[in-house]
C-alpha cells in the first residue's frame, strides 16, 4: 500500500521517464476583455453557461509540470476526450496510460507492472475536494466545478474579472469564483475547507481560440492540505476537435494492484 500523494507523484514521474519532446503548433492566445460595472451575478453566470463549448471529441497534447514541494517533474502526454464519457492520457509508447470515465479512475504503468482501478476517491484526495467525472471535465475546459445556477451570489470586480461569492456561506466549505469578461470562462476557482486545512485553487492563466472553440491555454492547479502542497501546471498543445477517436485501454495481466489505505479514502 502507498500513501496517496506519493502515488500521484510517482505516476507523473513515470510519465516523465517516458516523455518525448513535442513541437507546438501556432495558436491564438486571447487577450483580456472589458468589464461592465453594472453586470449582475445572474447575467454573468448566464453568460458563463451560454459560452460553454459544444463538441463531441477533443484530442491533443498536454505538457504537465508537477511539484510536491520536494521535487518538480515535467512531462508531455497525449490527451483525448469524448465529452461526458471519457478522458484518456498516454505517455509515449503506451508505457503509462490513464482512463477516466463517469464510473471509474484507472491507470497502469509498464515500468513497475502495477495498476490502479477504482472510484474518484483517488483524484479527490490528490486535489483535496470531492470530485466526479463532470467536475474533472469542467476543470479541464475552464468551466465552474459546481453548477452556479443553483445558488445566489454577490458580485464585484477583482483582478479585472467578475468575482462571485455565495450569498449564503457554508460553515465547513467555502467557495470563490472569478470569471473573465471576454469569453466568460473561469479565471479562478477556489474551494476551501478551513477545519481540514484544505485548499484547492485553479487558475486559468489565459485562453486560446481554435476555430470556433475557446479552450484554456494554461491551467495552474494548487492543492494544499495542512503542510502538504501539490501543484500541477498544464499547457494544452496541438488541440483538434471532433475527430474520430479511439480510447485503447486494457490493464495487462499479472500487474500488481495499487490499494489505497482506508484513511486515504
């Protein structure tokens, strides 16, 4: 058995060993939009959902830099997504693969003949907040993790973005959202659990426009739990939409299963 953070770091480290250099196609990085001071929280939230990108599939490359506070690693992987159904990652030569569906999180590596196949507790513990497939997908696409239409929010301008905070605060769970004014995509999402000393902060540094679609260009994820801090920096490259895709994934026979400890779940 392994502790969760170490397993997550080990997974990314294995990807690094397998990575190859990947060239980056030119892309249009979007500049800042202008704020309208009289915008209401309701109108900004409505615009956020009206500007969701509509696609069937997405594929490209992801450059990932990962740090656990003690060491930093960088890796490039192939990335595929079928909206609402599957997220797939693969290191070169298939040495390490990950496959996420609405029902499971799974990965294996050929260097150490081991695999993980289970629920979203694995990712939830790495990032310090309860996750499901829709939240992971939204995180990668620049959408709010939670459905903002279900609650009422106060609005103000902060850091050249619209900042939303819940009118009704929760004792155990606090949230803050910043929405950029050009495409009404997420600029920042903060989720914290003060009593557990947990913080998840997601910053979208900029966005890129690919034909009619607007997608994050770079995403910085910071997860803090007590004295442990993990950061994941993602850059999207060579993105294409609505191509016919396959998601080849099969855990090899004879591999050792990674089992989480009870206190990690």
